């Protein structure tokens, strides 16, 4: 079962910055093809990783403040946060293998 959390500008601090442990945030939009390609992979990984990492999604069209704050220029942009700060970032669609590698280096 997927446990992806949809975050907003108003919930970002509580859901991501103040979270216990690492958080992966997928900045995406409904119209973005590559975003749709990685969505099922992220669903799968949220089940695979369970409590090891929290996976969140933020719609950049509905939430303008947070993407601007982190200088998001292209989507999908994936960021891993730990202890309130951004640890690592990838831009563009990644394969499942690349996503696993990206997550594992931050755990």
C-alpha cells in the first residue's frame, strides 16, 4: 500500500522539515509526462522502504512558494531532506534502479 504524503506550501514545514528521519519530496505537475512515469515507481518504493524514508509529493502548480524557495526550475525534481535541510537533489525522470540508488545513498 502506498503511503505517499501530498504536501502543500502550508504543510511543508511540518511534513518535511520537521519530520523524523529522511524525507524524499517529488516536485511534480499534472501535465508533466516524466512526472507521471515515475509516480508508480515512487508508489512502489514507498511500500518497499516503509518507515525508512517518508515519500512526499508537491504539485508545483498548486503550491508556488516552496518550489520558488528551493529554486525548482524543472520537474520532476526530487529532493531528500534530513533534519530540516536539503541533502541531495535529482532533476528529471529516474529509473527504479536510479531512484533506489538515490535513496540508499541518503539512508
